[in-house]
C-alpha cells in the first residue's frame, strides 16, 4: 500500500517500489532528500551537510540556500537559480520566505478545481498537503503530493492563496520542482513539428538551463510537456529514469538548470514567458498537475508507470477501458468534396470490410468547400447533406455502423456568421492585425460568453442527430494572444484562462454526452497531452499517416502514452504527406498499435487489397483487447536502427510487430528478442507454426525473414499454451 510517514521533520512518501523523501530545514524550508527505489528508512538529515543549519535563520542570513536541494525554491535570499515561484508584491519586491505552517494527509487523490488531474477511484493513493506561508505578505502556498499505489508515480501541484491585504502578481508558478544533488544525467525530450511529432531527443546535461517549452498556446507538436532524466548507461530495460509530464494542454516549460555546484534543478509547469497572474486578496491560483515517474528499470519502466497512470488515473468515462470502434474517416478520401451519396458509398464499403463506425470529417457545415470559411457556423450545408446530419446519421446507423462527426469548436473563420456577429470574440489585441492561421482565428475561450456559445453549438448538433463519436480538432496556434474582456493588467492571463475555459466546456460536454467517444486532434498531434486525455480517451497522433513516419511518431509517443490513446489509421499509398509507397500490410500492422481505422475510400482498392483489408479488420477484432490494452514493450527503436519493433502482451496472447524501412541485399536474417513473456510458459507462434518457451523467445528470439522490398513488416501472434 502507498503510505506517507512523517517522523520529526521528515516526510517519506512510498509505495511497494519507490520512495520520495523530503525534510524541513531551518525555519521550515522543505529540502529535497531522495527519489528512488523504496527505502525502509532514511536517517541522514540534509541539515547535517550545513554547519550552522540548526539556527532557524541560517538559510536566510547566509548564501547557503544556493547549496540546498529544495522542494519549492523562491528568489531573494541567496539562491540565485530560477525559483519555482516568482512574485511581485505591492512595492515591487520579489523576496519570498516560504516556511512550514502545517500539513495534512488524506487517502485518495483530491481533484484540482477547474483543471484536469489524475484521480484515484479506489482510494489507494495517499495525498499530503504541505502548507507553507510567507507571513509578511500573507501568501499561503500549498504543495500537494500524491503517491499512487499501483504505479511508480508522484503527482504534484501547487495552490497559491493571497491571505494578505494587497494584490500580488504571480510571474512564475511551477507545478513541481526537484533539486537533484548532481547532474550526471542525460535529458530526453520529445520534439518535432506538424507531421513529425514526438521525436526522441537525448543529450547530456550541461551547465545552465535546458529543456522543452511551448509558448504557442497549445502543448504543441514542437515540444511535448515531458522530459526525462536518465543515468549514464540507462537503456530501455535497465538503469534509472525520472520522467516528468504535465497534465495540461497549454503553454508549458520543463527545464533542468545545472548550477555551478553541479546540482540539477528540474522544474515543470506553466511557461512563465508571456504569463503573469494578478492575485487579489482572497484569491487563489491553482497550477496544473505534474506527474513524476521513477524507474530503475530503464525507459520501459518509466513508460510502464506512465501507461498505468494514464489508463487507471487519467482517462475517464465509459470508454476508458472499453473497446474502441474500428473507424473509417472520409478526410483523406474526399477532403471537402463530398455529398451524401458519396459518403454513403464510402461508408457502405467500410461496413463490407467489417468496420464499425463512419466518421464525417471537415466540410459538412456552413458553406465550407475549402478551409477559408464557415468555422463557427455549426449548421449543416444542405447542398452536401440534403437530409441533414439527422438523416445521414440515421442512414449510417441503418447500415449497422456508428456515426462520428468532426468539429473545430475553438475556431472562427472571418467568413462566418459568427465572426460577422461577434468580431471581438476572437483572441486579438486592440488595433493590431488579427493574424490568420489556416485562414482562421482562435475564439477567445477565456470569455464565458464564448464558452457558452461553443458548448451550446456542439451540444445542439449532438442532440439533433445520432452521433456516437466526436473528433475535436484545433488547427492553429494562438497569435496574437489577448482578450477584449480582460483589463490591461490581466492580459497575460489570457492563455491560461483560455485553457480553463476550454476545460470547463469539455467537462460539461463530456458529462452531458457520456455515451459519446471523444477523440482530440490538433492539426494531428499538436495537443497530444495528459490534459486532453482527461476528457478525451484518444487523440489523433499525427496528420502524417505514412507507415514509415508513423513508426517514429508512435514509438516516440509511447514513451508516455499507451497505445489505447493513439489514433492510428491506414491511409492511401503513395502517402499524401510523404509520397512513400508502403505495402498495405505494413500500413495495417503499424496502425494496429493504436486505435485502429482507415482514412481512405475503400472503393478505390483493388479486389486483392480489399480482401486483405477484410482479413486485417478481422485480425484486429480477434485481438483487439490485447492490441489496445496489452502491455506495450518496445523492442527496437527507429531512432537508432532501420528496424522498428514493438509487442503488446495481453491475457494469454501477444502480438509482435516488426517493420524494416529499407531492403538490404545480401544480409543475414536478424533475430528479434521478445520481452514481457513468462519464461517457463510455452507459446505457439502462429505465423511460423512454431512452439517456443518464453525463455527461448526472450533470449534467443524470432527470425525476421522480411519479404523483399522497402517498408516491409512482419506480424507474429503468440498464443500461450
Ligand atoms: C486536421 C486533422 O488533423 C485532419 O485529420 C483533418 O481532420 C483536418 N484537420 C480537417 O480540416
């Protein structure tokens, strides 16, 4: 069981596998002591390192704070590294002396007001509230720590309350900060761009500040709200790794500051660039939640911890553990050029292939025949849909398919009735050009009236047709950022208030329509984060559906996210984004490691391809629980070799996938060693008709006899005997 032990000034959070320890020093400053494998006890007070530390004022009267590993550092008393909290008081001062006031320990995991956050329905986790205060300012800072029972994760967040008499400006409020005693780490981040999301970057820590951030208004495709620190020699299966991720979808920073003494300060939270928040007396600011995974079993251990967290403590609702419908989306088949007849023809063929849901993508509303118009006007285009969404959804349902629909609710086109009626409803700054992205502007979700409009517009469509699934898209970053309703001293709150508004809308819509499966999307994977996952169990990984590119994208994504969250579809070859021609089998094999579907008109397939598609769909149905919810093991990284390989291990079976990018003449057959099997159990490898023990499969491996040609894949199905 997870527990939180308090002995004297020491706080020890632990579960069966990990421990997190800090203690109070001086006049009650929380000093970081340990994050690692479980300890029974730790009798080595940090203050012993400092002679004079017994004196309550020692840390404020000397420059010793700079040498103290801390839990939530501030600025102003000798610690010249970046603090976790940076304020400006009524006199322009920035000194903050936070010291212990009291603490509370409860079972379970409290929700965070207005924000997505991990939860614990079983109540097996323990949560500590550590209340600190700056008595002079009357600022109360509560550090919340949760230790989970079933995954090696600590959740942290912070609330700042102004109990004083004057307003305080918050310029920086990190969700978590940890000082590690040395800097002998490598830093892993996930970076990329549209169509190249979440590439694994790894470099050795150096002196100074390094990390990942976004100031784009979305968590972004450019850099994910995640970083990991790994020890020298850490690989996929061995060695220490500490992963940090943020349960948030907006601007963030995740940084490591290596100081002159070689210590590493790791911090994650809302990006302080272009951010500030005015806190009037009586007001409280809540940060998003940071989740920190510790593993001594390499990156796979870190990913296991995150995957369990996501499945058990982030994703909610009826679909959290349910089978997801195998879908057919018309976007790459038609883009904006469709009518009801064309859609029904595509859907009918999908049904013949065994698919379970038809999704109508962009272009069904207003007079949207291209991307220049109509966002915000969420009424059907009668020319394309003469019987409306109601009629279309009924016809699709009559075929025995579910019906899904695309929205981009946070956006407005200049050419729309909504914009003509409410030109001040978009993010903008007075007398400045309203920069368009994909010919659209971003609605100002920091405003209650805009949120109400968005919620009602989506709800009205969901109520008047039979809609089982919503693809919630968002296709541009925020720029310029500003709100017509906020006073000048609060303009820099806009981006965070936007997220709060958006989360509020999502909370209400998902509660009002609990049977609807929501998939988040943002130009593909521009907002693939734990915040979105709290409302929407799956997310479109990338607009790049090329199987070769997807190997990299899905492999990188899997560092944090399980396959049940990754939207992955088979699309046309040559691929629209890369021009690559990949075999249909490879496209299907890659998409199977995600929420499976198709992005093409199956009517355009040859009979042979269609027959294969029927077989692929049958295969996914037969193994869907394993493919979706089995434990994912990465076997070979496309970031390091030409071979991508992973496997998922479920109840009594496993599916192994290997993709080789380029054919190599005159090469020996490679062997692939498997993972996650039971050593002593026997397994039938169906495709090879071979019976091997878990030990043989994991130590000796399977031969990879790829067919000739580039982008070939192999799939093996293992049945436990
Ligand atoms: C971007 C999405 O990622 C695509 O899948 C598609 O829905 C388009 N938007 C539609 O505009």
